C-alpha cells in the first residue's frame, strides 16, 4: 500500500489543506517502503556510475533521475536520454541545448556525464537528487487526485526558482511561454484560451505581460515570483479552473458555449 495524499475536496480548498499539511505528508511519502527503497538504492549506487550508459541501463536509477526533473514519462527512451546526457553541454548544437523543454538541460547539467562522473560521485549528490525526486513524486501523487493541484504545485516550485535568477524579464517570460505546465497556470489565471498559443511569439509575450499587469499590477517576476504573487496566481488559477470545470459539467454547457460563439 503506497502513501495516499490527502486533498480534501480538491480545488482551492484542497490547496489550502496542502498548505497546512504538505510537510507532514511529504515525510509520510519519504517513509513509504517503495519510495524509501528506491531513494536509498539511488543514494548508494549513483556515485559508482561511470557514465550515462550505467544510468540508463538501471531502471531504478532512471526512476529517480528522470523523476527528479519531471521526465518520468521518458523512462523507456534510453537512447534519447543517453544522448541528452552524453553530448557536450558547452555545444549549442547538443541535443539538450536544442530542446525547447529546458528540463533536459537541467538534467544534463546536474549529472555532468559529458565530463565524466565527477558530479555524480560528489558528496551529497545522491541526497540532492533524491530530494528533488521526492518533491516531484509528491506532486505526481497529488495530480492523481487533482491534476490542477499538481499544476499549482509545479508553478509554485518553478516560480520560486526564478527569484534568484539573473535572467532578464523577457527571458523569464519566454521560459513561461515554453513551459507547458507553467503556461497552463498563467493562461487559466489570465482567462486566456488555447487560441493564444497560435499567436506570433512576440504577440504572446505582449498579451501575457499585459495579463500580469492586470492581475498583479506589474509584469515583473520580482512581484510575480514573490510568495504573495505566487499565492495570488495559484488562487486565481484554481478558482477559474473550478468555474470552468463546473460549467463543463452543467447540463446547459453546450448551450452556453454556442451562445458565447454566437455572441
């Protein structure tokens, strides 16, 4: 029996419950027998890997390595992951650097197999990656009960990581636009439809920064990625998601959709 994550009724109420209980629930997840065995094996074994081949040939190591970066769906793509890890990170033409999804860059940078096994054999590496895995695994299990809460937790984590970045505001916004899960939270919070994704990228940037100014009074990530800003974004996202879900299940949903299109 795996550790169950308690979300109450989900939605905004579930978010508030998680705010109060997340620390304790994460401790319970870490103590889950399957999770504990998996992370212990990773901590004890990863330092002995000589290169990417050793990692991709070990399913348990791959579970933690990919799970730590939200890439668990790629666990069967051994040749692809090997290429991501092996190609020189300093080469702009390397696979990781050419990927729009920056999680692959983070994976390659963390493991550093393109330069040997110095990174994976360094003190504390196994503990660091295991902690990232537990964070993502918690989000994944939350998502089994409420996908929107998983998106909210992902947004909270991603935005907190932006607070100490030296990147320009435009760079951070382009990261949001290119991050499928994070973008969904902003789109829903701003009331944007899927059609916005078909606009030219410069127009998308303008629309998203305008949406941020309307919601936060600023389009700066100093405001958006603050704890108050993150909470405002998440609450608006979850409220709009609940309204959207309620409308979709209403017996009048089809009629309302037709009326909106006609109006």
